[in-house]
C-alpha cells in the first residue's frame, strides 16, 4: 500500500482524490490524442510541396530533407528520385526499403521518414493579404484568415475607417485626373496623325468622354498642344531634310546623265580619230607613236565614260535610299502614334476599372459604418476547395471552426455579393 500525502496510513482526503483522478484523466486524454495524431499522420497521403525528413538509423550522419517536386518525386540518398505522391508515410517507407533492396544497396535498410513541413494552404477573397501560408496541424478557417490579415472590409476602429475612406477618395480623384490626361493625350495623338496643330476634343476616346465633359482642361490642352507643335516641327524638319536631299540627288543625276551623253560623244570622236589615224598609218602617212597616242586617248575616254556610269549608279542608289527613308519616316511615325493610341485606350480602361473598384469599396465601407451596432449582421461565406490525391476536386461550405488540410484553398466571400 502506498502512503498518503500526510505520511500516515489514513486514506487521502476527497479533494486530493479528485485532483489525482483529474491528472489521470488528462493523461489518458493526452495519450489518446497522441495516438489519434499518429493515426492521422499515418493516413495522410503525400503530395507535391510536402517536405520530408529522411534518416539512416544505423549511422551517425544527420537527417536530410527531401521536397516532393512537381513531378511527384523526392530525392533520397543513394537511390535518387522516387515518386511518393499519393503514398502514406508507412507506404513510402516500404517503397524506399524495396528500392534499397532491389538495387542491392542495403540488405536490411533501417531508415526513418517523417513529414517536416506540409504543403501550404491558400487564403483568397475578402481578406487583407491573400496568398499562401504554412500549414500546421489543427489549423482552422478562422486561423487561416488571421494569417491573411483578417477580413478586408472590417475596420478595427472609426479612425481606421476615416483613413481608409480618405485613401479611397484620393485614389478615385487621382484616377479621374489620370483618365482626363490620358484622354487629352489620345486626342493629341489623333491630331498628330492628321498633322493638325490643334487638339479636337471630338477625338477623345468614347469611354473617356464622360470624364472630359465639364472637366477643367485649359492647362492640360495647352501642355499637350505644346507637345503637338514640337512633334510636328520635328517631323517637318526631318521630312524637309530628306526632301532636300532627294532634290539634290535628282539634280545631281540630271547632271550626270548630261555628262554621260557628252562623254559618249567624246568616246565616239576618239574612236573615229583612232580609225582615221589607223588608215593613215597603213598608208605610211603618219608614225607609230601617233597611232599609239590615239589608241591611249580612246581607251582613256572609255574609262572616263565607265567612271561616270558608276557615279550615276551610286547617285541613283543614294536617291532610292533617301526616298525609302522619307517613306519610312512617315510609316514609322504613323505606327508609333497608333501604338500609343492603343496604349492610351488600355490605360484608360485600367484606370476606370480601378476607380470602380475603389468606389465599390467606399460603398461597402459606408454600409459597414452606417450603423456600428449592425456590423455583425454582415455575414461572410467560407468555401474550402480541396483537391485530394487520387480523388476528385471538391468544394466544401465551411465555417470558421472547420479544420483545414494541407493544400486546401479557402475562399472568403461576402454573403449576397
């Protein structure tokens, strides 16, 4: 018989027995929870993104980590990549032991395998910081939302709501100003295409007309027309330089054509002289040196004609290049302006979308702040999207207390929206 707390043979007081029984009960619960946790770990099926800890039990080397990659494999010592997706830890251990044996690396592999990090969970929707977060055992939807910074539209205090509304108003006003600027920018580009030095507001994109009507535009138009005039002047100057170069080339070609005709006449005369001197030489009426001079003269005039032809060909090539540059200047300018016009359309659409988003947030915040006592009436929906290994993707309507599994995606929405 054990002794009582007082050291006597008397029985324990009722309070002591109660505490003793409570300790025993807690130990039993803890033990059963440990068994349940181990059973769950044994039933969990591995998937991409899980990080494993592998160890040889009969050596002094430190354990190694192995991450399951996108192809389902994890890299293990001595045997390399092994596909373990869809296996439980006991099944994966059996497969690894089989690999060591079949490859005759180990006869009786003494190895251990554990999950050190589960693949992450994802939180999306009406939360402040959507994204991926580490999974841990017992993680609930409420805790996952906490990891994502909490609900998006529930301000923690009145001052927070005031600051948030001020920020949204500033975003809305800035977006409106940017839309007006982009719209006038687009009208200026249209004027450039028409080579006009004045901006016509009828050229403003249709989607931005309502923002431009009634807006103070004098300063914006004045600045854009300065840019317009500078662009037209630069383009005119470039075109004028090329046009003058073309005119000079055409004039030079005309001169070369005349020189070619004159040189042809000179060559014909030198050939006639050579023929006459040759006849006289046969009759012995002149000397051999006179005939040689006539031949050299004829050859020189032909060479001069060929050189003039070469100069004419180069001038014609230069003229073609100048005309091509002039045409390319106009085509490149038109292409650049059309590209910028397209970019303005896209930018305006993005700005309008951002403005509408900010306005919707303002309306929602106003609904939340309208009556502080009614804020709890705003209800949220929680959906867990689960893609189990070897099973069909499922969608589960969850509550804040629903426990999540590795790889789950929880989507937070506002009821009725």
